[in-house]
C-alpha cells in the first residue's frame, strides 16, 4: 500500500479521512486533478511535486510528507512538506478539513517549523495547532500570487536576455546566495548550499536567465519547471545596479518568453517589498490570492 489511511467520523458530522503517501508518483497521480482545478493558487505545490517526482530528496535529506484529506471520498485538501521546510496547504474551501489536518499532523509531523498557504486556511490551521500546544507563532511573510497573460510592451526594453551558461556559474552562485540572504535570511547554510547546487543544475537545463548590458550581466531571473504555465522566481539585481530598470526588463523579457509557450505566467511576491510589487504590476501581473507564512517557535 502506498498510503496510510486514518479515519475520523467526528468532523462536520460526516466521514473525513487523511491519507499519508510514501510514493510521490502515486501521490501526484492521485491529487493532480484536484490541484489543477485551481492551478494558479496551487502553483507552488504543483511545482514542488514536479521536482520531487524526479528526485524525492530535491529539497532536503528526508523523504517528503505527502498528505490528502477526503470528505465522503472526495479530495478537499492537499498538503506537502519537504523537511526541513514548512508545511504547505493547497487552495481549499473546506476550513474544517484544515482543522482536521492540523490535528492529525500533531501526531504524524509535530516538528513542522511553519505553515504556508491561503490566509484563511493558515489561520484555521494555527487555531487548531495551538489549542493543545503552548508555542510561539510568528508571522514570517505576507505573499501575493500574481498572474499575467500579456506583457506591457513598454517594459520590454532594448537589452539582450540569454540563458546563463557554464561560464556564469560563479556569478549565478554569488547572486543566488545574495538573493537568499536578502529574501530568506534565516535559511540554514546547508539549505543554501542545496539551493545553489540546484541553481547550477538549472543552468544546465537553461532555466536561469541573465539580462545583459553591453555584454555584462546586470540582472537574473529563473524559469521554474511547470506543466501548465510559466513561473518566474529567483529575481535578483546587485544593489549597485538597481534603480536602472534592469529587474523590470529582465522579468518582462523572461515572462514574454514563457507566454510564447504558455497561456499565462505566475509569480510570488513579498508584500513587504513595495518596489517589486510595483514592478510586476507595471509589467502586467495582476493579483490572484494572498498567502501567509507563519513560523512556530
């Protein structure tokens, strides 16, 4: 059996059960249809699953925790965790299922360091998680998911964008390290190392892109491997080269490249950074959903 089934008949007076999967391939085949009912809202989980199907240890040395909740046999919530990272919730309209998940994860995965997902779902998870635990809960980040279907041509500029080559390996690692230090300063060194190793792999797969000015790299962005849409992240411009429009043009050009292949493109932003949010909206990105990341102390 590829999953462990736990039944509970007390929630919402109807049968609800949770299933823990050990095989990522079986898990993806089971939850794919559900996740793709809201592909934009679920783009983070979809992207993570795409990677761990290829290598279950992509994000850490421990096997991922893959979970679904069913109500009367129908999937109503999906959650993933790739230790040592946080639990991530899918889009759901069933907040009682979120409460049930939190109750069961207290038994299965009590050391999860945090929770990331849609605002209301995260609030419900925290409410249940802290009912029987005297723990500190701290808001780590407010994020927003954006979607774009057409790039504002005024943002495309006149510089060249190229896939990073092997000769750019040291530059990508240096910029990648600076990006992580700025955006996620609490990231442990072993995880930074793993992330930078992945970035080098992305160079080989032609997913890291560099904007050039007179042949010199001035900004960076990455194309995340997705099935149904484009997704941009890893956007970085060195401090001494900022406020020149390089990041705007780099993201706009990569977005256009992805829109030549997909119907739409998505990205996440940190709402505490008004500059990046303004840049992405200028390019043509529009808000879809806000998500919160809370850390447990």
